[in-house]
C-alpha cells in the first residue's frame, strides 16, 4: 500500500482527516457501508456483463434472439433484484442515519458542563462569541476572540449556534465529520465533543463568493485548564449595542455589533 500511495498521488489512497470526535465514527460507518455495498453491486454487474458477453458472443450465437422482457419470470426477477438493492442500500443507510441522528446529532447535551458559543460567519471570515461570567450572551462581558480563532476544551460537549452576517455559509469541521449551514434570518445549531487536544481546521462548505477560499478558520482543542486560562485572558467586548442595532456600523469591515439571546435547542 505504501508503494501505491507513492506512485499514485492525489485522491488515490488519500487518508481522511483524523477523527477526533465523540461521534465521528458514526459518519465513517455510514460512508464505509455505502462504499462497500455499492462496490459489491458494481462488481456483480461488471462480472455479469463480462459473462454474458462471453456466453452469447457472435461466434456461438451468430443469429440474434430478441426478448421484450415482459414475461412473468422477467417481471419477478426485476422486482426481486429491485427489492434486494432497495433493502440492502436505501433501507439500511436510512436506518443507520436516523439512528445516529436520534442518538447523537439531534440529541443536544444539556447542563452546566456544556460550552456554549455563538458563531457568525461573513464574507470572508469567522466570528465567534463566548458568554462572560454572567453566562448570558449580548452583555458587556462577552468574549469575542480574533476572527477565525475558535478555542474549545477537550472532553467537553460544545454547542454552537450560528447565523450569518450576509450570505449562506456552512460551518464545517472535517476532523469531527460534521457541518451546519448558517442561513440568513435563521439561528441554526450544532454540537460536538473533542476527544483529544490539537490544532485543526475550520472550513466553509458553502460557496459564499469569490473570496470563498479565504474562509479558513483555526480550531484549537486544549485541556480544560488551558482553555479556561486562555478564556480568562481575553478582553471582554464592551458595547451597549445588541442584535437589533445591526446595520448601524459606519465601517463595513469587521462587524462589532452582533450577538443574540441564547435559544435552547429542544
């Protein structure tokens, strides 16, 4: 395999991003099953075509025989093959997906241990906001780090609520196997949990303009002690403005007047 990777660069034999999440394996399992079963059926079809080409070649059968495919045996075979494919691909993948959604991705964590973060992407950067000591968003002690920087503690559930400053963006964490659209006029949410420390990439999975390539953020997973030390060292954003004051900025650069009351996901 090492030699194949050396001589066939690019997408061939390319390893996926390292999974450092609590539930990323669920996404990998669905993708791996999909790849396996589709490859299996593709191989069966190719083998069947090769067999029929060999068996019914013009030398053995110089005179062609025509079938309309409307006999009872043909109809039964078609239904059986269709049901086998439907049950082994569509039904299985649907079952796996909804099980994972209910058990993990739609099962938002609750409690004091949850880290809450608000995110507002824009053309072309990521803005993040942490609640201050009062644990309320939109107040004077909120912490807004430099753009494109997101720090979180390891082994801690993180809930991120998103909306957008302008067009549709998509918050994508390759190392967590998750993404969530930030849609104008809506507040969406996503949650995840890191299982090991390190520095990883934040990407935008939605084409958001000619500067889309600039939408690269940096996620740093720290120990809980290091994270709360970092958070305490950040300067609070002192402002009396709130969500309703959007659009009043004289400067069209980095937005400073943003944030919204936290909306618990039920």
